[in-house]
């Protein structure tokens, strides 16, 4: 019975978080659309700052949209009676994990397996070894000396 109570409490948490994300995403998308349509005509530093701010806002909105999608998926699983069990191995996900990450659909073991080896269904595949190993991509580039650069100051 304690697990059932915890799942009901988590349902409320998911609903509340979904409402909060929907509001925030609506505001962020309106602000992004509004700020892109306004051309302030400032100097290049202002333009660079604005571009950086837009990029950060856009990435935050994307992260929040992903979280919203995961919450929607968890709520569907709740309606189907599958919430709280692992999608991969069907064991019960510990309530402590669901408290930490209410939209979790996998137990820790299966989540690690997916992150390390990819999803067999093709939905998720990550090569974490390649993330940190970027040196080989730049090994063919030669070093550039500042004295080798020519600057045309006639403009």
C-alpha cells in the first residue's frame, strides 16, 4: 500500500511539473519569436550577445520540451498501469529512484545498459568514448602562427 501511495503522490508531482513546463515553454517561445522579430540595430557586440542569449534560451526550451515529453510518456504509462516498472526488464523501479526522477521508465541497471550500449530498439544510442576523444579530429590541422596571417586594413 505504501508503494501505491507513493505512486499517487508522484502522479500529482508529474501533473504539477507538466503544467509548470507548459507555461514556461509558452512564455519562452513567445519571447524567442518576439526577440527574433525585433532588430535593435546595435553594434556587433550587442548582436553577438543577443545571438548568444537566443541560443541559450533556445537550448533551454529544447531541454524543457524533452522533459515535458518524458513526463507525458510517464503519465501515459501511469494510465496504462505500467508506471513504476522498468520498460526493459519489467521489475519494479525503486520509489527512491522515482522520487528523484519521476518520469523514469527504466531501472538503474537497464538505464546504464542503454547509456553504454544503446537501445536495441534504435531509439537511443550514444558512443560516450567519442565524446571526450576529439583530439584525433583535429590532428590533421597544422599550427597557425599569427605572423602568417595577412590583414587587409585598406577597407
